[in-house]
């Protein structure tokens, strides 16, 4: 814990605990700047990199909120050098077979999330260091910045103080708005007709029979 600054007090709906988020072995500064900007928006207490090719100057183009001027940033040269606050669980985000699906994951109150590089995965050493490993239920891997946003939003939903969703469309204690308002006849003036070729295909039971 030497030289590690205590995370700042979380704000807003993240008062239940705190979190940090970072990346391992990343090589594209723009993606890191994007992630850190989103982390700032979601109220992260700190951000970090591990064995990454990233500097504050490189990330300024994407970090338009100046996240690193508003939250602690740690650049760990190796996994062995990485230190976290006492009681902070390390959560890896990776598409591995034994990872927990994000919608079924109970987020630790004190957590640090780590993502792998753009064209790779978290290293075996990092996965062994993690207390939990989770994955986003997608068909293929997402961009580092997008994956981070999905996880932070899921944490916000599960740990924030929000009213339960109502059974019908709309917000809690909100009178339902009148659906529609204009008829289909009124909309017809704005309809774009399909090309004649598509009409002919539809008339042939959806089959493009080609030249007769």
C-alpha cells in the first residue's frame, strides 16, 4: 500500500462502496482515454493501467472531461507492482469459460475492474490475481471502452439507489402518456415506397426468380 492514495469519497448513487477501473497491456491511448472519461462520468474513485503504453498526454484527445485531473491515476509497470486498497476485490473482465455472466454477478462494494488489451486477453498472471472474473454475454468481444461502460452501468444499476421498474411502460409513479396521437393515415404521407424490383420479389412469394 506504499505510495497509494486513498480513493476519494464516491459521489451520487455510488455511495455504497467505491470502484476503480483499469486496463492491462493496452497499446491504443485513445481507447484508454475514452474508458477513463466514462469512468469519470460513472463516479469511479480511481483509474489505472498495468504494463501499458499510455501517458496522460496521449489520452487527452479522448479524455475530454479531463478525468485524470479529477480522479487518481496509477500507472503500474507490472502486475507484481500493482497494489490496491485493503479489502478491494480485483474483478477481471474477460471472455473465458468459467467467467460469471455479468447479469448474474453480485458486484463487490469495494472493487477494481480490469480489462485486457484491444487485440488480446487478460494475461494468465492477471487472471490468477483476480478475485472474480466476469464476462459480458455478447457474441464476440467488445471495444475496451464499450466493455467498461457496460460493466460500470451494470454496477450502477445493481448498487445504486433507484426505484424499482414499474410493471407497465414508463417511470415509477408516472401517469402513462397517451400512446399514438396520430393515425396511420396521417403517417402515410411520409411513407417511402420500395423500389419496383423489391415489389416484384414480394409478389413472387419473396423469391428473386431473375430474368424470365
